[in-house]
């Protein structure tokens, strides 16, 4: 069904790398969310007050917060697609992340309010007026939320939208919450325990957890989380498949919002290559990456000596020692400078983030000690590097 709606309302729906097409996907998901959640909110608030059910009312206000979430996703999708300007040369893509924080704040507020109300109902329970239509309405709302989960997840993955993927998880939480309300309503016929209020507490906890998850994911994006591994591999493969490219390192990916990624890398080339020809090859690679992946790429060339047997031998020796210590350690930018009484081995060594600075320096000294046993004249000049 969602594919039918997409084809109906999104022209050129297959061109998901286009920012305008991506915006239409986000707006479509948001509008569907507003419509579905409003219908659910209206039905649940009426039924909840009619049968005096705090659990149903709390679930209704959860749908109201979902309306705000969907509305903000529509607004942020429009604003984030605004053209770059003098004050924001990298565009406005992160507006979508800021909007998600507002959504998380709304969800927290609703969750805390409902938690307090539900706890008070445990100690001052009220009679639950059962209505046979209640179960039917709530069961229908579960089906709607299941559909919302699937279409949000589908669109979110299709356009690589963390916000819509979070909305999908939020819908799944609503499925469990509403199912719990159905159970409490039915079991309330057979017990005097305040199951309704207890389940209301459970619903509020689910809302709070949903808000916490959205806030955490959004803050990760704003702080600068590690890039997607699949994207990193695609970038490396395109560069390594370039003509005359010997290797690649120092790949850094900057996320300025959905569909706005800027990356840089160092491409290794022979130090005997013609600089003009290499420049043309690098330009072609940068254009190819932008066309195929939608990533603005900046590639720096690093000349390396691949013909000097002495350099190759010493580099292999350092790499062998590093691998013995930790197979995740990598070496690049290796070169040799000869002093009067020593041999300087200069290189960058990349450490995983599990190593603190003290551990890194300790390993560098360990490598130097082992290399000195190979040749006492050797001195290590290593720059500690990290993966990005």
C-alpha cells in the first residue's frame, strides 16, 4: 500500500539521491503520521473519558505527542532543504536533528505527566466502565500503528533518514502500549486490582524510553557519530579502484544533515608520478563519488616510495611488529630520513579508540625497542592517529 501512495504522490520517486525527492518522502511520511495519529487521538480520548480509563487517556496523549513529532518532521524537512547561505555555507540539514530534540522534549513531558497521574490512580483507583467497543477500537489502533511502523521504517531506510527510523520504533512502542491497555481492560472484568493504573505507569515508561532513545540518537548525530561502515567501504573502494592509486588513509566523513555529507581522504600515489596527470585522476574520482554517492569529496595526494627496497623492508618490519601487538593497528605515511648517527623512521600509526594516549605512547616505545634490536641506529618518530 505504501508503494502505491509513494508512486501516487511523489514524482520521480526512484531518484532518492535528489534532495527535493527526499524532502517529498519525508513530508509524505509526516502527513500520514499526522492524519493517522489525529484519528487515533480523537477516538481514544473520547473512549477514555467515556469509560474513565487513565490507560486509554494516556495512550491518547501519546498519539498527540506523535502528531507533534510528525508535524515537526514535516516542517524540519522543508527547512532543512533550504539552500546554503552566507551564514550557513554547509546548508541547513541539521535542522532536522534539532527538531528531533524538540520532539524528544515533548515526549518526555507527556511521559512524566502521565507517570505521575497513573501512580496517583494506583493509590486512589477509580471504577473502570467497560465498553465492548473499546477492545475493537484499540485493536484497530494497533493495526494502524503496525502499518505506521512498517511504512516509517521502509521510507526511513530508503532515504537513510534516522528521524523516520526513530518514528518507526516509536510506533512499535505504541503497539505494545496499546496492546497492554487492551489486556488491562479485559482483565479488569475479573479483578479489583488497579490494573488500569498499573498499565498506565507502564505506558508512561514506554513513552519516556521512546523519548530517551530519540534524544540519544539525535545527540549522537549532532556530536558527530562514526560514519556508516557501508558508506566508508564504498568511498574506499572507489578511490582504490582509481587509476594509479596505491592506497588510501585518513578518510574523514562529516555529516551536515541527511543528504549533506562532505568527506576527505588521503590517496597514496607513487612519488614518481606526473602531478598534472594525478590531479586529473583525483578530480575524476571526486566527481564520481559525488555523482554515485552524493558525497562532496576532497582528496589529498600522498606521494609514497614503492621502489626503494630498504624503505619497503623497514616498513614491513614495523607493520609486522604492530600486528603482533594488535592486528587493528595500521601504519601509513611511512618514510625514512638518515641522520649522522641514526635512522629516523617517520610514520603515522592509527589506534582504535579503546586505547588512551598513555597506552598509545607505550606501544610506540615498544615498537621502537623492538626495531632497535633489529638496528640500534633506528629512531621512531610516530604520529598517533585515529580512525574517523
